[in-house]
């Protein structure tokens, strides 16, 4: 408060933006999902996130090496959408796992 952070956020319009996003948060039940994810170990979330993140490079590598055929025709947009969505989901899950990992950490005990 003393540094004027709240007044800077208010002048930047952060609070009005947050108010506009609240219906979307409620619609997609993001808070309840986040609360459920708090019960999952952060390492498991990082593992799932990393799997989703490396999906696209692995598929492209397998295609270059000839183990998986390159898409042709109408399958190209489907593969592109699959690769983009898994990457986006992976990065979102990685950020969520990072936040949850920080929340799950035990507070440092003070030595006397």
C-alpha cells in the first residue's frame, strides 16, 4: 500500500479488467479446478505439462525421421490444431504447476 501499487494498478485498469474476466472464470469453473489441483502433487502436474509441451517437437522429429508420415490434404489443419493446442495446454499447466508447487511448499522453519 505504501508504495502505491494499488493506485498504479487502478490507473492501469487492472481492476476493471479483472472484473470483466470474472464471468469467464466462473463459466469455466477455473477456481474449483485450481482448488482440485491443489490436492495433486506438483511433480505430477509438471510431468503432464512437460509431456504436452514436447508433443509437437517429438511428432515433428518422428516425421522427419520417417517413422510417422507427414500429413497430407485435409489432415494438415487437424494436426496443426492438435500441436498448437497441446503446446498451449502444456504451458498453461506448467504455469499452474509452478503456482501450485509454491503453494504446497512447507513454510521455512525459523531456527532460534
